[in-house]
C-alpha cells in the first residue's frame, strides 16, 4: 500500500511537471524522457534508451542539472540503483540480444530489466569469473549449457527475476557447505543478544528474573558461538580452495 501511494505521488508529480513544461515549450527530448517514464511499467526499454542518450550527450546540463543522477532523481524520480540497472540492461540487450529491441512488447513480451540485469551479471561471471558479494574467492564460470538455459528462461520463457534466482542461484552462486546452518546460528545469536538488551525495559520483571534470563541467554550465546566457530573455519577453508582453483584457471 505504501509503495502504491509513493508511485501514485511520483506519477502525479511527473504529470504536473510534464504539463508545465509542455506549456513552456521545453526541449522535446526532455518532454519525451518524462513521457517514457510514465510508460515505464509498460516498456522499460524506451526509457532506458532515452537515459543512455541523455547521459552520453550530457543533455541534462542544458536543462539546469550539473549531474546525471541528480537529473534522474529530481525530475524523473528514479533512484541511482534503478538508473544503473536500466542502462546496464539496455546495453546488455544491445550487445547480447539485439533482437529484443525490435519486440513490440505485445506479440513478444519484453523481459523485465531486473531479469536482464540478472542475465547480464551471469554473462559477466561466465566471461571473467566475477567475485560474488562478500566472497573473497571468484565464482567459477558457469557451464555454457547453464548460460544457454538461462538465456532461454529470460528471453523465451519470460521468467521473473525471483523465478530466475530460485532456479539458477544454486548453480551460479552456490553456498559453501555449512553456510546455511551458520546463518541460522548467527540469527539465533542476534535474537538472544537483542532479547537480553530489551529485558531491562520490560515492566513487571524483577531484577532477579532479568538476571537469571540474562545469564541463561549468555550461556546460550556461548554455546552457539562454539557451534559457529568450526563452521566458519570450514567455510573459510572452502573459500581458500576455491580461490586457489580460480588462480589455477588463469
């Protein structure tokens, strides 16, 4: 509901700005950027193409903006992360799937920019062995048949990014053995710590009761830490082995 209201407010602002600029005889390309932002949900490709042209030509400077992302945020109500995904996804289509740019979005549905962004990162991983987030070891390049299957899922099946993650993350971003259990233990430790911090603020609990529970929680956190330590060591050894293999492939 909150997201819907935010989108509505942004849409209303864009419509008002568009009407004002149309009356003042503003730059046609500036007006077109606003119109394509209005049609964003229907066809992100048109908006992305315009953003690429505006950035490459530095056209936003003629409209009173000294920085591209400031123009996108203040006039188009687009966050930097969204702008980057849009422009990178458009570049990916130009390089790797130019036929999609000719689709009308009706007879052939255009995949979402999030799905194309996912495909782009997978292709980068296939080309270079991209380092995963918070992982010191580069991920192994996925097999060609996986990339082929991913391409089919994105452009032919039109799967959403959520569906792609469920289907391909275990292959493209496999977690080291023990990482899921370590994550559960870490969450439990965090919850125990948070509970201990909140107890003094609970009215009606005696000091003795609070002290007893805090002592029990302290013991629990210690046990959890003892369980977590060998898992961390195991994961670190696994990452080091992966790093050595990556160096050997180079």
